[in-house]
């Protein structure tokens, strides 16, 4: 195989063979670029599929934990309502603890809802909530 050297010449001074060789070089360069792009797109597609799987797994894990947490909070709230606590400060502290737990459960629920939205349409960009 011979190596071709590159020399700048005005286009009208090139022979047909030189023009064809130049066009072949351009074509080969484009083919190489397209093959590289295909490989990168395949990698990106696999990464997106892996991310979707991870989001689904997190969603399932959070959803299960959230159901248990919500049931426990409901039970605790009912028990607090049924309690006859003489100390109003203690009752207020318990009520505040339950409110804080409910706020945490609501925050987790919001995250699960956001994950569900992402999983439902992964091709649509989602702005993160702060």
C-alpha cells in the first residue's frame, strides 16, 4: 500500500485521479465518523435503558416503603387522637412529631410522583424540583 501525500493545489490543476482520490478520502472520513457516531448512539441508548431500569427500581422501592410509612402514620395519628394525655406539652410534642413525619412522607410521595412522571415519558425533559 502506498501512502499519499497531501499537497495544496488549485482545483482546476488537479487531475481526475487526484480529484477521485480526494473524494474517496472524504467519503472514508465520513464513513469513519458515522460509524463512531453509531457506536456512541448505541452506548447512549443502552445508558438510557439502564437509567430507566434504575428509576423503576427506585420507584418500586420507595413506593413500597411509602405505603408502610403512611400506614404507620395513620395508625399513630389515630392513636394520638384516642389518647388522653394529661400533659398538653407532651401531646403537642407528639402531634408535632407526627406532623414532621407526615411532611417527610409527603416529600417522599412527591419524589415517587416525579419518578413516575419521568418513567412514563423518559424522552421528555423534566425540570428538577427544589
